C-alpha cells in the first residue's frame, strides 16, 4: 500500500507574517494527520520560521529547489545540505515553472536529484506536458523523455527514495484539472515505464498529481489506483482548502 503524500508548494508567495500565520493554521488543522503524509514548501527565506511552526508535528518541511553542489561559489544558490540543515525533508525539483520560465533542463535536474539524495532529502521530481504537446498526442513521449533525462544513470535504490509528481502544465494555476481518466492514464503509463526500467520498486513509488487540485476535486483524483497524492499550488495558500484536500477521504464518504 502506498501512503498518499500531499504537499503544498507555496511558490513565490507570502510575506514572513503570512507564512508563519499560514503554517500555524496548517499545524492546527493537520498536526496529527497520519493516514496521509503532509508537507509544506515555503520560499527559502521563510524556511526556518515555518520550521518553528511545524516542529514536533506530523507536518514535514520542504523547499522548492536546490543547487546540486554541496557548497561553493554559486552566487544566489542554496545547497541541499543547507536545506537539510534547516529541517527540510523534501525538495521539489524540475517544476514546470523552472523548466519553462527559467530554462531548466533535464541534465541539471539530474544533478540536483543526485545532490539532494546525497544528503538524504526526498526529491519530488516534477514532470508534465504543455497543452500544445498534449494536443498533438505527444504527452507520453514528453513525460517519458523528461523521466529518462532526469533519471539518467540512476538505479532502483535512488527511485526508492523519491516522489514523482505529474503536473500537466496546462492544468497549473488555470483552474483546469486533468480528468480522472487523463490523470490515471498518464500515471499508469509512467509506472509501467518505470517498472520496465527499474523493476518492482516502481510499485512502491508514490506518484502525485498536480494542477488545480482543490477540496472539491481531490477525492476523485486520490481514489485513482495510480494517483498517490497531490502537489498543491494555489489551494495550499489557504489552510482550510489545504486541509480539505488532505482530508479527501471525508469528502468521498
Ligand atoms: P496549482 O495547484 O496552483 O494549479 O499549482 C500546481 C503546482 O504547480 C504545484 O506544484
């Protein structure tokens, strides 16, 4: 059984005060949830303050990116070891906003995965197709290409320590969610490809769906056999909405 993992990606949002208030509200709602693994990923500059808010709870802390090197002359970058040092357990890597707005490529993501794993962070590797790619029937080729590139040189032991997030780019921040059928088809295809490449470890891998997940569509997505959680953007900035997603089982009851 794969335990669902639901993570809030706050992106470049909140002030310090908003971040600590939001984290405190998330703590109040979710500190003892254990049927779902819960995480929040605030901006780098608020990690320590948010860590204070969720200390000694079931809520885990993550960051939204990292560099691949442990330290050195990389102005403006943050290393995996630094994230570990301030209490992070996850790091989101290869998010579509970094791929498409900042030109991040699979070979960089591959190095970041290596760096994150080396210090014991759990990477959340994001992949997903553009609308134009879906419309010309290239979804499978695109997501598999992203997987092949990002995971080049890795073995089953590495996959075992990651989370995968399928986020169709056309569904991110648009209010357009993939239908359960579309999500399940891609997730099952990804798992089948990973099983062929890495073996049985693929059956234990958790694959999150991301893209306009809200309390009212979470249950339909989470009950799909190959959807094992969610990476939540906009709705994670509202503690009640985020809690509604985490408690998707109550909604389907
Ligand atoms: P939204 O939930 O705002 O669509 O964002 C999804 C996302 O990009 C999470 O990483």
